[in-house]
């Protein structure tokens, strides 16, 4: 199930999605009348299935020409779809994404938030993080060419 | 006399892999130095499995020509269920292979250990030697749990249950989510794509996937799950046996990384699900007996690093019975 928390800001309407995007999702109902500027925060989107992908594209494509769309804090589940489906962002801008890391010592998984402009500067060499559980180093944990594949398109 | 596993490959790891698979499947390994050697072995009969390295389309065409010249591509001695193509190629670049009457089984040889991977895959080969490769117990040694779904609305609960089961089995969250998503796809296919009418036409093609339906009689759907400490395997089982091999393989190879994904209002299914399962590190095995049963099994190895998980040894297997 997907929830949406809405907040009006100077930048536009921020919608924070949380949960799973699947066949029961109803974006029209969750987001309501699309505002001129819509910012979709995807930090808490844990999972999206293929019918969810379809609903996502159908909805956000329908906003083209009506709303100025931006996505921010995209979770790994959303980044995977951005990489797998060329038109997943539906013409919207992308501000930032979560990047997955795994601790070399205790194998904990963690994520780090990166701005797209910074990632572009870094190429595919993201810095190591410090593990929040054991303090050892955590390294980027995915296939760089796949996880950052979208950078050439945004 | 037992049957043979005929291998053609220039890759030393393939030989180790094939030798282990042959041992598990109780087949005699016969190594051939060219395609004609493979074709002649098929013509002579008593071949349980063919393992053939494919490096590109041109090589595959030569293989097809060899089979055609010595046996015939549509001969009774040629059964796609018994062909296993070992390759490093991306699945989206192998439509020439997936569309061939010789296909088969696609083995992405990202070996971690050709020996251990051969033992694992050997169970698939062993299952392919039986009358019908059905049931998780035929490919996994660990105990299988079975769940009968009564309503389509129970799908998300089943998917969440699988995810929690994997977290309890020490799968990392991102891996557990990837497997859960794969389970979601195979259950959805069993519920909404498998049902066909007497003419083989899809009943629910244009029915929204959120429509509650009772899963009873012919429409019954069952899920099986097992974990042997290394691999988790989950099957979705339906009683229609309606999988169209050609369409299925076209879906598996389809990529939307360059091409635009278009939403079709007439089809409620998305058609991106199973291809993504394979791309995310999962093996997929289809066993289908026309008109009576389809079992779609996904398998993932538990690994600590996601990078290794996504790049793991895997296969796309098809076992079709007509
Ligand atoms: Zn740590």
C-alpha cells in the first residue's frame, strides 16, 4: 500500500510517498488536483511492481504540460526503475537519489543521499561512508554502470 | 546404458560446470570439438542434454546449420527442453537464440565456482530428464512449504510473507525486496495471465490487476517456497498450462532501457515483470504442460553484497510439454 503526505512549500507542492506501489495504487486520489509545481519525494518507496510501474507512467505522463515535475530522494527501488525504463521520469527533473552501501566489516546495508549534480561530477566514484553500526568503512554496493546508468540521460 | 550430456565449448570453466551437472543428472559427459560432433551425437540418439557455448549470432547460426544438416531442426531427436546454451551475452542481445526452435535453456555463466554452479544446475538438468519437471522437490533438496491462495487479494500478503521469511533467513533487506518483487510477478501472472478460455484466449487481459477474484477449481493458484541455506526458490503454480513460449521469451528479452515503455490501455498486465526478475539476478524456470499446468519458479542465491547478488550465476529455463 502507498501513502502520500503533502506539504505546500515555496518550491511547490511536496508529496512524500511511502510504502509499496502496486496494483491498488491510485495516484489521482493520493495527489489530488495536480499543482503547477509538483515535487515527489520517493525516500520511503520500498518497492514497486510491474503494474505499479505502469500506473506510475500513466499518471505522471498525464501531468505533462500541466505540472512542472521534479523527483527527489529516490529510493533504490525507484532508481532501479529509472535505469530499466527510459521514460520512467516522464519528463520530470531529478534532484537527488539514495545510493546503496554495504559495510565491509559487519555487512550492514546503508544508503547515502546524493545530489545528481554531485554524482555527475564524481563520475562513478562515490566516496566511502562510515558504517553507522560498527564505524568501519562502507563501500558502494551495486554495479556502477547499472546503478548510475541513468546519469547520461538526466 | 545411461544417456549422455554432450558438451561443446572452448571455455575450460564450462567443462568443469558440465562435468558436475552431468554427475548430478546421472549423464555421461561427452565432449565434442565441433558442432557437427554434437549433431552426430543427436542423430545417434541417447542424448539427455546438450550444453553448447554461444559466443555470438554467427556461431549460433553455424550450430543450427549443423543440426539441420545431420538431424533436422524439427526432428523428434531435437527437443528444446534438452538444449542448454552457455553464454556471457546479455539476454536482450540473444533474440536469435530465444527465437530458435532449438531453445531451450539460457545459462548466463557468471560462475562464482563452475563446480558448485554445475552441481546446482545439475538438478535442473536432472529434472529435465524426468517425464515432467514439476515440483520444487525435484530441483531443491530442502523441505518445501506450500500455500494455496484463495483470493487474488491475498497476493500482497503472500509477497510480504515471503519477504519476512527471507529477512528471518538473514537475507539483506534489498535482496529480500528483490525476491519479493519477483514473487509478486509470478503470482500475478498465475492469477491474471494464465486463465484462458477454451480457444486459448486470455480471459483477464483487460481486467485491472486489483480486481478481487476467487481462485478456485481451474483458477486455483498455489505458491511453493523453499530455502536450502544457499538458494531460495519460489514457484507459482496454475492449472491452465497456457504459457505461449514465443511471447514469453519475447517479453524476457525486451528491454526498455533505450526504447520507450508505452502504456497500453487494452492490456492490464505491464509485460516488464519477468524480464526484470532475470536482470535483477534471479533465475527463472518455466515448466508447462499445455492445457493442464504451469509452474514458474524463481531462484536467487543469498549473498552478502548486492553487487554479487545482481551479477550471480543464473539461468532462464524452459521445459515445455505438448
Ligand atoms: Zn559495519
